[in-house]
C-alpha cells in the first residue's frame, strides 16, 4: 500500500514538472482580464434583470 502511495506522489511531482507556469506579468494580465470580464457580465446581468422586471411589472399591471 505504501509503495502505491509513493508511486502516486512521485507521478504527481513528475506531472507538475511538465506544467508551464505563467510568468508574473502573464498572471497580472490574466487577473485584470478576469476582473474586467466579471464586471462587464455583472453589468449585463443587472441590466437584463432590470429590463425583465420592468417588462413583467407592466404585463401584470403592478
């Protein structure tokens, strides 16, 4: 059992050595992109929500 665990952990280390890790600058740019995309999607969903709320209220006469 311990041999299987050791083999598993060594395979993990071998796979992690194959990974191409991003540079600090790449990571910063990716983070900025995610924040901006999240902000844009939030605004879009908020506007659609407001529009649908207005539409439903007019249809139901509230």
